[in-house]
């Protein structure tokens, strides 16, 4: 009798967590799975791009920065707002074993 895919995924995730918590420096976020890493990286890249595109507007909130910033010209120059993952885009199917129906163990 072998373990089904869900059990193997949970077992591997547990082993990874145990190994990580034994390290002297812990990550602030631990992302497990190739699909999860891709989603997190895409989201982070989009956040950085939005922050860069709207930087003059963001900085204009400080009193020592130029104000007001022309929002219309700025928006036209930097293009439309980037899509927010999970809000503006169709979600991609997750390909880990965690969301698959459990198969009975023979």
C-alpha cells in the first residue's frame, strides 16, 4: 500500500517546513510549489511595475516633493493600470496535488 499523491505532497511539504525552521535565518514568506512561486513572482513584478509607474504620484504626498502631479498626463504616459492578479485576470488552475479529489488508498 503506497501513499496517494495528496499524502506525498503533504509529507514533502512537512519535511520542507521542518528543515526550514531548523535554519538560523527564516524566510518572511515560504512559497511551496512551482506554480505558487510563479504566481508570487508575477504578482511581485506587477507590484514593482505599478510602484515605478506611479512613483511621482506616490511621492507627491510628501511635502518636500512637487505637488500637484498631473494625473491625466501621468496616466496617459504610463499607460493603464496594470491588472491585479486574481482580480482582473482569469485564475490559472493550480497544478499541485492538494486540490485534487482524494483517491482511496488500496
